[in-house]
C-alpha cells in the first residue's frame, strides 16, 4: 500500500541532500504516528544520537489526536461529501 519507497519524502530528501553534502541520514519516522507520538522518539533518540540537524516533516495526520486513525477522517470526508450532494 502507498507509494514505492524510493519516492517517499524521506527517500527523496536524502537523495537531494547527498548531492551536495556528506551526510548520514536516519529516518526515524513511523508510519501513522503523529506529533504526539514522535515526541517520544525525539526524547529517546536525539540525546543518544547527538545529531547536528533534525528535520521533522509535517504531514496532515500530524494534527489528529494519536488515537484517531487517518482512515477514519477520510471516511468522514467521504460521508460529508455524500451528505452535501
């Protein structure tokens, strides 16, 4: 499901950064997690890895509560469109 791994945001970003910089690129993202969840990843790994730079890519589901699945919101939009039709 989804797009081919080589076209994901982290993969494209890594390829572009490697063109100009000598970098070590770690993708610590977890599919379906949002900003509430990622805080634990940051608190755990940033002190251990001591990176020079952290890039956090914001996605639409980042603003949903962590217990709400993105699919639920998509279904709500579908039903909402049907009700407006």
